[in-house]
C-alpha cells in the first residue's frame, strides 16, 4: 500500500485518491468557492459526470433517500449531451490541476464509438471511463452484466483511440470478475468498481424515489466493494480503481490492500466536499514513506 505518487493505466498521479463520477461537481464548486477549489483540489485525477450522446433531463424527483449508513440515489445522469459537454464543460474542467477522465454512456456500440471518438480527440482528456450500465438497444442485454457483451464493446472501441479506456463495473451480477476479464480481453486498460447496488426505498407503502428504484452507496456497501475488488484483482492483470463506502484513510488502505491501484471517494463528498483531502491525510499517516515525503515538502 502506498499513499504517494502512483501510475494508473499510464497516467501519472500525485497520490491514489480520485473521485467517483458524479459525486463532486468541480464546476459548481469553483463557482461557489472560486480559485480556492483549484489551489486546494482534493483529487489526483478528476472523473467527470457521465455524458451521453444527447442531453438528458434525469429522473423525476424525489432523487435521494438517506439511510443511517447509506444513500440511495436516482439521479438519472442529467447532462448537456456530448456537444454541450465538449463546448461548455470541458474547457472549464481543463483548468483543474489534475488529469481529466471523462465518463461516457450509450445504448449501442455505434453511439459509444461516436462518444469515444469525439472525447478522445480533445487534448484536455487523459482517459475515458465507459459506463456500461445501460441496455444495448440491439440485444436488450445490459452490456456490463455480460462478459461477452463487454468484450465485444471493447473490441469495437479499442481501435478508435490510443487513450486509456476504463470500464466501470456493476456489482449487480453474480461474477463481476468474469465481466472484468471480458473487458480485459477486449482491450480495456483498467476497470473501476463498484458502481451502486440496486435498491428500492419504500415510504408509506410506496416507492419513495421518483423512478421507483435507485443505486445504494455509502458505508453499507464497503464490505461488498472489498470482496469484489479482491475477486477482480485475482482475475485480471489490468489496474483497478476501487470504490465503495470510503470514509477514512483506513477504508482507502483496505481497498489498496485487496488490489486497487487507486481509490475513488464518492458518497462521502456529498456530506463533506473536502472529505477526500482528509482521507488522503489519514492514508498518508498509515504509510510511513508517504508521511515522511509529505513532511519534507512542508
């Protein structure tokens, strides 16, 4: 376990703490707090919100449900679409002092291809994360739930870009490691996991969320994340971004110890936008080499 500089699928990072897609709005944070966000940016790489080919309004409200040790979200990936993101958001995100990873999602290999080509053509982008949680319009299967579908998608996308392709894995399958192996066989440079677990909060006998169900995240999923990251690490040789319930430096260390190269902070940032900064400080305190280096820099 190291809390110091690291390399993730060829991208050099100052430390192993990044953000989970959609959990830290860097543009909104900069509007609210100015350049202090850039000067004190808590992540070593920034993963954008997921973008889709066309704009999306997202799911109807309510969109959030809180539990004592978890949160269920049903946001629905609202975004400006590829054109809006590339013309408006990407230039703003390019000011961040860290490598930029853009998350994309589509419903077919053709749509994914268009996104990958458009995004990878931009010099501001260091890597692309593929959110494969949407049903394929041709087969009806959710790509990220099927090793063969995942492999086929990567085989179609790999020739389109030299930039790293990171596959975001769903935990809602019997064997995520098999899907990870399919991603690796198709040419993925890395995988990230876990995404949220399917959940359905109820209130007064009815579903609370506007879309009926959503994704569970937070401390309640941490043990699931540790097991699945461990399983995937045993099945593939490509690097892993581990996430799921990280609230402290020791939680981050656990994910690194079971096979992750980097750790993403997600739900914790909703409660404390600087949670990642605290987690990194705690992680460095657990790593004598990184702690000594940080002290000498001061």
